[in-house]
């Protein structure tokens, strides 16, 4: 394809709300909906190949300026942490009333489960802990079909994703620092439990972490912060990597605060119109543009991408989207979040992180499981607690359904408390770890989840930070991410993955699979 410079035509008015149609840009055009891991990969690879790309992101752009106040903190939350909500989505002070605004995390209250989703230029990379573990072959081949061979990911796409995100394991000098007592205690507990620690790569710049420890950068990850944004700039979020590379080609633009409302098939042509609301930080509608393009790439996350297709179909905008698999195969990655009371070892408060290692529990009687420690800004009045994510290779799945009452998609999770394999595997592992390492020192209950019913800290499995599925490859889409019925409509995010990334946090695999899908797309459209 020929390289083209992004035209400046079609600039949006920011006056009174009015319907306006943005002219299609010259050349082969693509719209990418969402700017997280999958969307950023798509934007860069398409722009690199010479296509004219528009990235539509519902959230705002955040610029870390060195002040230490770009983002709010878990200890002092405000509107910046939540997507148009009255209360923070997580933390020790979730009852605090905050002003509604275009903050970082949407808390979706589904039927039976709550789902956390990122919002902002950079998507989920702005808010996750940047854990980048690679799944094991034995787990991958249990769940993923032969059309997605482990060797292809292991040899090509996971290494490429790690390199481009800048993921590496915690350096020994940082883990040995006084602020990392929690990390070292976790290693000791794993040894007592008789398991092998497996280092986890993290998508952070460890030199910035060193700057935090030396006082040259605002303290953030070294005091357990980061879920509400990286005030030191240590996270290698994709706004600084893939998206920056995409715009540097001259072929891509990123439009923040553009919330997509529906996708429309253009009758008689394999083209689409994408309708949006351009909003301000407080949700005021500035304009309602409609963009046109030859190709559309869904990258709004499992919930966002699936919901857009369901909504557009319900409104009659995508009449060829007739398959029954749209919305199916949704899972929570086997997530089970626990807090532990560490009575025998010093873990400190405001623990340095973001993390260090995980271990596997293959003998779990309910499902294969893994457990990791994640640093947290534990207050001084609760100095012995640590946060942990247990994931399991659990078979239970829900679905995303169109909800006529709200006019959008809603997660349906048809399981009661402690009814799934992930519940039981998580409880079993947390219990055994407690008795073997702390059993003579305290209560069994300190290792078990607390179900919050929308009011507490979000422990257990009734909340997930890793939604996956809804447009599963080989079912609702083909193995290149193309949506059934539409040759020019693709998905490139976590919606493609069958509810689990096999005892691993999903970000690395979402990035790797997006790279694979874009390789296939560009080979077919060269």
C-alpha cells in the first residue's frame, strides 16, 4: 500500500450538539474503536502499512507531567478514577462520594458479577498492574483449538508483544530494597508452601521505579499505587508505545472523548459508518459525528466490543449479523481476589511493587490454579495485609446479552456464590496456604474472600478485572478476528479469547493475538 499523510479535513465542531457527517478520508480507511492493547496494535500496524486510521476512544487523554498529581490515588480517590460514577470502583474507601466525570475505570454491574473496564487513551494499560505472564503449553492446549497453535505464539507473538511493551521481571536490586518487604515475604511464603516461584514480566520501566525509590520521581508503584494511573510514568502504557508509533507515521489520529454509540452497514457496499458522541470531561455532549471507513476494527474490550455489535444489531444497523454466537463464551479468567493477613512475616504498609512472582497449584482438586501477589497501598492501621489474585482454569462461562432497558449489552453470570470451579479452587488454595504458613497464628477466615454486594472492596470472584470472550474466535469470528457476515469488520481485543488466558493475566496474550490478527489481515490486503 502507498503511504499517505492523514488529511486535516473533517475536523469536528465543538459547539452546540448537531448531527454532522465527517467526510471519509482519502485512500484505504480504517476506524479503530478503542485504544487499549488490541486497538493500539491495530492502529500502529495499519498506519505502518499506509492505511489512513482514525482511533475513536471514549476516555480522555492523560499526560503525566511530573507533578505526581496527574491521577488520583487509591487512598484519596476522586472523579479521575471512575467513569461517570458516584463512588470509586475499588479501594478501601468505596463509600466516598465523588463527582461524576470521564475517569479511568468503568464499573459495569452485570447480572451476578461486576466487571471493571479501562477508559482513556491507552485503555486498560492505564489501570492494570502490567502483569505480563505467558501461559504454559499444558494449559493453553487444554482450552485453545489447534487453529491457534501454542508454538506460533511462543515463537513469534508473545516475544514480540513483550518486546514492544517493554516487559521484564523485577530486578534484584529493587526486590531487595527496604520498600519491598512484601515482595520478599511472598517469596518466603511460597517456599514454605513447597511451590516454585515463577518470575512474572511486568510492562514497567524499572529505571523509573529506581527514580521513585531515589526521590527523583513521584512515589507511585513503590508505595503500592498504580491502579488509578501511574503518576511517576513508570507504566509502559500503550499511549506511549504503539499509539505514539501509529501517530508518528502521519497516517493515524487518535480522537479522545469520542464515545461510539453504534456501527452502521452502508447499504450496497462493504463500508461502515460509526456514530459517536463527542463529550467533555463531565459528560456534556459537544457534537454527534458520524465517521465513514472501509474497515472497522473493534477494540473496545470484551464488554465494549460485544455490546456495540449487539446494540447495532438490535437497532437494525447490522442486518447480516445473524449468528447465535455473538455474546457467548464470556468468562472472568477464573479470577478470585483475596486479602491475606500475614502474621508471621513483615510485609509493611504502602508496599513496593507492582509485583514479583506467581506459583502454580496443579494439584488443586477443583481446577488448576495459580496465585500471585500484587502490591497495595495498605494503610498504617492495617500493616500486615497483602492482596493476591488467584486464577483458575475453570470451565464456567456466562454471556453478554442485549439489555433493552438500557439499550446496551449486559453481562449475565448465572452462578451463585461459591458455586463455580474458580470459587472452589480459590477458596481451597487460600485455605491450604493459610494453614500451612499461618495456621497456628490466627483465624482461617483471613485468607478467604468477602463478597461485597456492590458495597465493599471487591474481593472474591463476583468482580473481575479480566473480562474475556463474547466474540470468540472460531465461533462469532474467524481465527483472524473477522466478524461472521461482514468481511470488513474485525475484532482485535479480549472479546476474541474464550473466557480465559490459562492461569495468566490477559494483557500479553491480547497484545500477541492482535499482532497475529493484523499480520493475517495485512497479508490478505497487501
